[in-house]
C-alpha cells in the first residue's frame, strides 16, 4: 500500500467522523436503526476476536490459544480484574503449549 492511499484513507475516515459530529443534531436516526448499529458493532467485535483467537497465518492456530481465550472470557464474565483476566488467559495458553498442545 502506498503512502498516498494511506493518507487518503486517513483523510476519509477523519471526514466521516467530522460529518457525523456536524450532523448529530440535524439527522434523527430511528430507535430501531440505532439498535441495529449497536448489534453490528458487537458482531464486528466478536468476529475480530474469533479471527484472532482461531487463526494464525491463514490456518488453524491450534487448541492452546482458543482455550486461553475461553478462560479469559470466562474470567471477564465473572468480573475478575482485567489484569488477572490477561494473566489467566496467557497462563492457560502457555501451560497448554508447555504440555505439548499446539
């Protein structure tokens, strides 16, 4: 990717955010559409986490990483402090890899 493309994308992103702020009070979005926007953001985040957790270099990442992510998700769901969530997830992945689980 060239620098001109990066700069064009950065400028476009900035302008879209600026237009959103400028038109915030002029355009009314129905409540149903706002709900779909929220759901879309959630779906995008879940897809990003799933892709990062399950794939590496275009293939399956092995079982250790998804297990670590699952332990981290369980800890976060149980409202464990964030630092401990990260330590539990990384520790689970490291322990499984030390045991030979790919």
